[in-house]
């Protein structure tokens, strides 16, 4: 299968981590046990077609086989409690006062009950794709849609504490969706200073780590990313560096050649954006070691902190 918002990729061999370097905008990072993360290198040559070996949860076709509840009956691995969904509009003065950040929690828990609606094709500029998908899940049934909402709510709190105005594309407050084209329009119409789409991957066991997806240069149909490629790369590099530092997680060993960055031209959520936007795949929900992190509330807080630090760094540059 091709690698896009609505499909997994087949796994590929894990690249060596010896000598890999990561992009941290202006700062050297050291991760315990990694043997020396120096500075991250990003040359923008990620190309438009996705390499084999990754399964992006920026969408999964027609539905994951995950159950419609996050804790299957009899499972010993209960889904961790979600952070409070209640938004708290920011009235704080802070370093991000006047900035608008759109957070896009990948998928929607209601998508499981609306597969017909989310299978509807929409225009993404370069071609047509499914409106949305259910997302992936752990073997124990903890759904990506629940993970993304929890992390996104934690991220909202952190950004609002710095004075930012934070808007969600969905907060579990609608039956399904929104579709990928609507998600892009949301950020555009909000005049967002930065947009982040939060996901967790669904690749093969042994594939571990996070990666940030950046828009490639695309001009076709309704898609024109020429003005956002540069700003989005800077946003993505800063998020990747701060995420590494906050969580201690290593960049993906199966996407991005160890840089933690992946450049794509096949994602409608990026193609149709007119404001700086990135996706982040926080880890692989099919790998037991990554699952131990993704299902930990304390780790999810670190993940949110890393994203907030990267966004804040970008907005104050």
C-alpha cells in the first residue's frame, strides 16, 4: 500500500543509529544511553514520496480493527485516564499573548461508528482521499483517537499558560471527523501562527520512536504550499528537538533516516494549509516498548511539554 494519511506502510529494516544526528535549532542535545545526539541535521531533501517502512496514523484506511472502546473487556491494560476536556480560554498575559495556535487531535473517537461518512472522498489538491479514518490502537485496545485528544488537551493547557489562544479542530464534541480538507481550512481560517496535528503511528513491532512530518513543495489544484514550506520546516525542527529533550525518546528508526523528520507531499492536511503546519507521530502503538510510553500519563505530559516548548520557541524566534 502507498503511504498516506489513510494507509499504513509495510515495515522496512531498521537503519543503524550509529552516528545519526538530529536537528535542534541552535542547541546541542544529549540523550542518556544514545551515545551522543549532537545537533540535528535537516537538509530539506526528504522528498515527496514516503519511503517504505512506516505506517502513518495520519489516517488508516476504512478502519483499524481496534475495538470501539479504549479498554476491551478482560484486558489487563486499562486505558489511562484522559486529561480534563474542559477548555480554559486564555486570559493570561505571557510570551505567546496574541498568538493563535491550532491543535488538530488526529482522528475522532466517533469515527468508529461512522465509517460510511469518513470513507467519503475529498479533494486534497493533488488527488482525492478518504475524509478521515479511525486511526490505530494498541493491542490492548487503547485507541489513537483517545491518545491524541489527551495529549492535545495537555498541550492546550501549557500553551494557554503562556498566553496563546488555542483552538481545536475537534475536541470529541462532534459525531465524526472533521475531514482532512476541513482540518486544513480550520487552521487557515483561524489565521493560525502555527498548527500541529497530533498522532501516534501504527507500524510493525520493532519500529520505534517519533517523527515530525513536514510539507513538501506542492502546487496542484487547490494545493499550494510554496509559502509555508520554509516556516513549517522551522516549526517542525524546533518541535522535534524539544520533543526529544522533554521525552527522552529517540527519533524514528524506520522513517526519516534517524533525523526524526519526514517530508511529504501526499497529505491533504499539509497540502491545503496556507499557514505553518506539521504533523507529529509520537510513537508506534504497535510496538510494546513504545506502547509503555504512549499509555503512561506522565509520559504523555512530557510529550505535550515537548510540543509546547517547540511551538513556543518557534513563535518567539
